[in-house]
C-alpha cells in the first residue's frame, strides 16, 4: 500500500511524505504507482522550475520513500504572498486529487493530513 501524509501549519500545506508500493500490479505495469510518481514530479518541477522556488526533496528508489518540502509555502520563509498561496495551493490540489483516487483504490492507497504546531 502507498501511504501519503501531508503536513500543514496554520492550514498551509507545505510538505508531504510518500512511502510504499501499491501492489496493484507488477513494477512497470502499476498504473497507480505511475500516476503518483508523475504527479509527484509535476509538483517538484512546477515549484522548482516554473515558480523558481526552493524545494527540498529526497527520493529513495529502493524503499519508495519520498519526502517533498516547500519552505516558501510558509509565511516565515517567503515575503511574496502570491508565491506562498500558489505553492500551498498546488500541494493542497495534490492532496485533493489523491483523496479522489482513494475512492477507487482504497485497498492500495492511504492519504492523511497532519496539522503541525
């Protein structure tokens, strides 16, 4: 099962952690893993390249652990409110898309969110 946890502070999404394999199909034929991988890379590339913002990510191909953090989504790390909202909104959109996927793939995908202090 793929487990994804989103982290937010004061309602602002700024980090997520993914772990596991879906087990839906063999590696290379697993549409769920492929979709999640593609969406994760879209998030990273959009923040880093299109919005020229700092993004921290660690991808461990062997364990399938992925952590993505966008410090500039938080007000204390960025003075540009538009950039903050754009980044946090992108992370929130990813969360909502994954929640939709859990309706069909509930045996293979778990998505949670944590409000940090």
